[in-house]
């Protein structure tokens, strides 16, 4: 808590800047973003920071900002940048960048560069499961925010969680609201007992792997 307070104090006193990412379109509220930023800055290591589902870089930026404060590491931003089913033409969160450019990737890169965070972001342009098959490093913080169906959330978890360090964190977005698939899987995970709930902010839920 002391470390978190110091980081925020420094930012407010004009020291290490905490950028405002409101110009980046996304689905995180600032409180959720700051929670991710602090986990990325102060969470126990060693291990990598991986995000499944980066969209236009909002959550990526918060976590990258945390790594910038920590003065080490990159966010591995795993996304095929083709959008989820709800971002496609005619769907409920139709994305104009996708319609215009055919991919989210170039706007994602522009957003990251605008905040000068490119040294702390490594895009992994791939389907989550394909990238996961080739992954071989320990992970201290995994943020799962890709396809929100039950089957995909479960598949993402099962593919990546084997790399989570003891005491490492997994964050899920869109738990407890209208995303039934994510919420159902998350409740099953908690009931299973291998992870403890550590943080609930908005629809962000953070669990920690037990010893
Ligand atoms: C809800 S958005 C992520 C929002 C982002 N985390 C933010 O806070 O702004 C979901 C993203 O997951 C990506 N996605 C969906 N299914 C995927 C898959 N199977 N593999 C990789 N990325 C996927 C989509 O392209 C989309 O960009």
C-alpha cells in the first residue's frame, strides 16, 4: 500500500507522469485501468505481463505505464486485431476502425506511440491459442479480455494459466455484468479453490494463484 501511495503521490506532485488514456477507445473505466497499472507496477515478480485481447490499446497502455514506472519489462499484447464477434459490422459494438482499416493493429500502434509507451509494449499478432502453444516463459500477471464466450474464456485460461507463477495474478474483465460466459467461467474458477480473489473494481476481478 505504501508503494502504491508513493507512486500516486509522485504522479500528483508532477514527478513520474501517469498518462490519461481517455482518448483511446475501449471498455475499461479509469479505476479498472489504474488497478491494472498498479498490479503491473508493483505485483510480485519475476515473470512476464501478458494481455489476451488488446483492442485499441487502452488496457495495454495502463499496464505499460506501470512497467514504465517499474523501469522494466513489456506487456505482451496478444490479439489477432480482427475484433471480437461484437465488433464486427452490424453487431452491438461495431468498430469503425475495423470497418475502415480492416484491422485494429495500426490504430493500436498509433495509440501506444502517442503516449510514448512503445518500449514497454510487444504486440503479438496472433490468435490467443496459437500464441499460447508457443509460449514458454513464466507469467506474473495475465489479463484475460479476449473473446467473451464461455468456451473461449475457458480455453484462454487453460492455455495460459500453466505459466502463472505461484502468487502470480490473473485479471478478468467484464465479470458480473452482462457477459454471462466470462462470469460463469470466473465463478467456476473461484469455486475450484486454486485461486484466491484479491481485488474487485468495477467488472475487473483479480485472482492470485495459491502456493
Ligand atoms: C473486449 S476487446 C479488448 C479490450 C481491451 N482489453 C481494452 O481494455 O481496451 C477484445 C479483443 O480480443 C480480441 N480477440 C478476440 N478473440 C481473440 C482470439 N481468439 N485471439 C486473440 N485475440 C482475440 C479482439 O480482436 C479484441 O481486440
